[in-house]
């Protein structure tokens, strides 16, 4: 496994693909650093992946921004019906990484490729400026881009955590856009489907187990 | 304008298209009653529309379920950063219709066409059984399908409200799946683009103003 190639592709803005584990979600996500999330890249996520277009960050950043997990918002909701459906863990055993759904204050509706791109890149720009205190002047909620918070690779082996590890390896800010790859058979794209797609597009694809193994080195 | 055709198409499970208003979002949504939201229909929304796949219901149902608006969850969050980014109104002037993000308890990850279809149809089945009290045994949050609550067509002219009016006209339960149509130019699909698509597919497309006019009759 050519770890250097994975990191250099990611660092250059090329989409990379991470398939978590057949025993976990059994899903592949296309992963792109937020800095490179142009409208064209958002379109690629929408058309070639098809799941939810999410923005991942790390615990330290979330803590600086003062945002927590969606799980807690649900659990502490004033609405009885919402509190009643709150879960702590997903059916595959992990705590969810969802936080709040945001839009950049520069957008109008928030959903077009141009506007989701703005939201995602604005987040990275904010971090780049070291200005987490500008969160409220740059973003609002409810928005159209779910923020996901890494629970730390030592606690959870999700796409969120693995993507944030990629940022660290590349020496980049903790801001990644990810999207689940869906297939025409109504299921998630299989590993074989991933290999076929990644070969066609020239994208690097990796299994979670292999990525985790590489991180130990 | 052939209102009867619009209602009978909707009633038979055919997708219909509503373009709100160039002065509002300026966006077209594909609209399908939840009952007919098969995995194939979810795929159509994902591939031909491309926005967020949302499930709309009405105020009465939301009240029976005990769920409110996401705006309030944000405003009342325990997290200071979340409270700080809370908005009351969208940039185009309306209060958002977002409520909580749900999954059916039958799903594993929640995002595939099969699983979003399950979530959406389960909601309609629950209403059909008159069993809103089964909400907590059938759904959980955080999930992958945003529930939207109509603020009433007298208060708001969004896709949510117009879709719920369609349900009433068709004598169907208040459960509709909708998705914004995006274009390859990184913007929302224009009305001309909608006409071209709807002609090709044989789907009924209508402007919000015309739909609102028709409702008065």
C-alpha cells in the first residue's frame, strides 16, 4: 500500500476513497479536503457518490467553536417527541458523529453546488485565519451541510475519524468534505464497485483496516 | 392549467415538479407522496434532482408526534457555539421548515436508496395506522432524512407547504418526499431546465404562483 501516494493525492486536492469495514457501515466515502471543495467537486460528490455531503472537523476545533454532538441536541430537546427518539449509538454500534447543520452566511438557499462549496470552503478559510471566534459571523443554522465531529481515531473508526487522520498526515487543517457512495442496486457501493470506479477515475481507494494499519507505523 | 392532471399524477405516485418563485428560493423540487417512495424513486430524486431528500408533514401531525422546529433546537442548544449561529429567518425571508433528522429503526446506516425509502415509507405507514404514538418505536434520531414541517400555506409559500396542500387535494396522508433540482452549472435548475426535463420524463411541472392561484378556486 502506497501511503505516500494516498497522502500526496489528498494534499493536492484529488478525491480519495475510504471504505470503512464490511462489519461496520460497509460503505465507501469520497473524501476531499475542504480547501479544494469547488462547485465542480461538490457536483462530483453529488453525482458520483450520492449520499449526504458532510463537513468533518476534529474535537479540538469543535470545542473552540463551542459546538457539540447532534445526539445531545436531540436528547436535550424541549420537544418530547424528539427526546423520545434520541439514540446514543447507531445500529452498527458507534456513537454518531453528527453535529449541527450549517450554511455560510454568504449563501441564499444553501443547497446548490456553488453554495455548498461556499459553506465548506468558508469553514476552512475560517480555520486558516485561526479565527474560530468568527464562527457566528460566518455561519448560521439551520443549514444544509451537516458538520461531523471526529470522536478520535482511538475511539471510533468512522469515515469522519479516518478523514481527520488524513488531514493530520498531510499537515492540513481539520476540514474535510465526505460523501457516501451509493450504487444503482439501491445499496451502498461494494468494494468491487469502488475499485472499478477508482480505476476509471484514477482515484486512490483504501480499506479502513489498511488505513488504520498504516497509521500505526 | 390542468389542476386535475396534477392531482391525479400525484395520487398515482408519479413525480411532479414545483418551482416556488424566482423571488423566493428560485428552486424546483421533485415531489412524490411518501407512500410511493420506493428505492427506485429515491434514486430518481438523488440522480435527477440532487439536493437534500426531505420528508414533509403538516403541523397537526408534528404536534401529535411532539416534534418542533430545528430552529428551536438550535436556539435552545446547550452548546454556546450552536446558540450563537441560530437564525429565525432564512436569507430569503421565511422561517425554515426543518425539524429533526430521522431514520426508521429498520435501517442500518440510513443513507442508501433502500434505507431512505424505508424511512420515508415507514412514516406514511405509521400515519396510515393512525398510530402517531408509535413514533418512538419506529424511528430514531440522529438520522439521515430531515423531517420538514409545513408552517401552513397561509404563512409560507415553500415547497413544504405546497406539497402538503397537494396531499390535501389528493385526499392523502400528510407525508411527502421532496428534493431540490440542481443543474450542471453549479446553480439551481432554471424554469426552462425544468420544462425540458419534465417534457422528457412526462412529469407535470408547475410554478408556485399558479399552484397558489389554483388553491383559491
